[in-house]
C-alpha cells in the first residue's frame, strides 16, 4: 500500500522542538517552524501541544494564552505572511469563564478560525509524577473537523490518542487526515507512542500526523520530560517520518489522499462498524466451577 499516486495530496508541516517555561523562546521556534515549512510548500503546519509554554499545571495556568495574546497575534501574522494554515497544537486557553486545552486554527489569512478543546484530560500518575489536568482546565465535549484545500482533517490532542472512539467518530465523519499535536511523557512515549499512532491510522485508514515537544539535554530542566519523535503515519501503518529527539526540527510531507481511498477499499471497516451493537450491555455466560472430589 506504499505506492504513490498522481491524485489528491496535502502538504503538511510536521514540527518538533524543546519547549520550556519561556514563551518568548518557544515562540521563536514556532515562528521559525511556520516559516520553514511554508518555504517547503506546506499547506498546513502543525505545532505541538504546549509548544508555547511547558511547565507544571500551576505555571501553565498562570501563563495561559487568550485569543488576543501577543504570541497568538505574532503567529497569526506569520500564517498570513506565509500563506499557510497553522494549527497551534494544545495551548492553555484562557476564556472569559474557563480554561481549556485548545488547538487553535489559524487560516492562511491570519484569521483565528476556531478551536478544538481537548476532550480527554490527562489525569494520570506516570513515573511518580501526578498529572491532574482536570484541576487546571475544563474538558471539551465536541469533535472538530477542518477542511483544507478540499481535504477533511480531524483534530485531536495528545492523550486523546488513547481513546479510539474519538478517532473512529472523526473518520466516519469523513476525516482523511487526523492531527495529534502532543507533549507526550518520555516514559509513556517509549512504551506506547508509535504503536498508538500506528493503530489509530490502521484502524481508520487515515493519515495520522503528530507534532511533538521533546525533553531537554539536562536532567531536571523540564517540568516533565517529553518524548519527541514527532511522527507521520500512512493509512496502511507505515511510518512516513520520525523526527527522533531533535531539539528543533520540521519536515514537510506530501500526504497521498488516494492512499486513504485504497486502504478503506481494501478493509472497509468504516462501513462495517455496528455502533448500535456496541452500545448494548454485553450478555454474560457463567461457567460453573467444578468441585474436585477427594479420594481417600
């Protein structure tokens, strides 16, 4: 399923950098990634979750971004100058009455088109560190699709990748490409990152593109260490790109949308799903325990 087609494509920018507690330094990376990807012909550039500020929960809430924040304004200007769509992977998003972890969508004219609010919040204990995102932000409740040059793109964020129901919902609604901007922990990343992304791509016959933050070089310099390895995966499960542990990197990929058509024709799982059956309570069969007789 790896042959290329002369048909529909989408050029997408995969990005990665070491995000710190310093928004100004992080913004320089974000702007450089947008400009670099645009020079390579990207139609959409995906920036990682927490790429503008990576700290502990209290620090990130204190430094949450609003639609009018200077950093967002500069990214909007960069998108307009580059003429490319930019998805700013999750940011702690300050609204009038709440905080969310949101992927902000900036169109090629620099307009803030909308946002996807992360549905699944990272409440977990990993490597002795407790991540209690629900104490900082409110969960979203609505999947989101984005149309880019006739291609349907689904938006998710990081921990969402562990919930395949969301990805199946996006694919059944037409998503051909699914974005997963992330700040995945280094511990869970080593164990699960690639297999989860490949599974979501294979299950849905979709391209999966996951920009990421990566840990620093000195132990203890980060609030928590993130894994890196920004990945792009094809609908048949091939890894198209892996940015490894580069402290700053970007790469533009031309995604073959005909590969989506081929994968879904070969394995038409989206047409064969049975959501009516999945909502039913499973029947239970109980096999009785056999008593063993004691022979004297």
